[in-house]
C-alpha cells in the first residue's frame, strides 16, 4: 500500500519537474491531480493546480482550486495568495484585496502578497493603501524591484499615508 503522503509528494515533485522541463499542461496537471487523489485532505496539490490554472489563464478553475486549498488549510497563506491572484485576474478587486490581506495577515513576510495587494490598490487608484503595501514589501527586501516600482508609482500619484497606516510587524520564522 505505502504511505499516501509520500506518494503524493512524489507526484508533486514530478509535476514540478515537468513544469521545469516545459512539459505539456496535461502531464503537469495529471501529476497534481494524482497527488490530490492520494491525499484528499492535503492542501498543497490544490495550491499547485491553482497556480497552474492561472498560468494558463483558466482563472475560474484557479479560483476553485484555491478555495479547495483554503477549505483544507485555512491557515496556509498560499491558498489565500492564489485566491487573491485569481480574483485579481477575474477583475474582482475588493475580493482580491481581501484575500491578499488574509495572506499577509497569516504571513507578514509574504513579499509577493504585499506587492500584489498594493498593485490591486493602485489599479483602484488607492494610492495610500498601495504605498503602505509597497513599503511593507520593501522592509522585507529593499532591493525587490516590484516593491520599488510600486512605491515609486504611489509616491508620484498621491500623498503620504497616515502614520497609523503601517503594516503589522513581520513575524520571525
């Protein structure tokens, strides 16, 4: 019989390897689906599928997979991040902001969560909120190009955020 989790992790690794080698979408998806079948209570295959669907512009499927991951592991920031990106692509900005806010609440060091949340704020012309997110990302990595760009756009577009608008302190991991 074997250990289902070990087998599922093997399928995940095969999927990652297939992605690195630019194998076909169907092959990659099959590995992640096999992992989900092996361990129906493990969220990671669903996160992988959400990312894959998004890369292939299948945003509704990406959202469904992200929601499956969240249902299985609501405290994992990855599901919330994937949900936020799927909603961003589906042009549902407030829902995207809410999902990305949950991502960075769960993991204040999730730099891409901060940058993408800030980007959605900028798309909504919410400059102060975008700047807060950009600066939170820059505190994590002052050289992160996307965060630098986000800060520049927000600074050029609007006034400084209120002093109370700073993000929560990052947790040490």
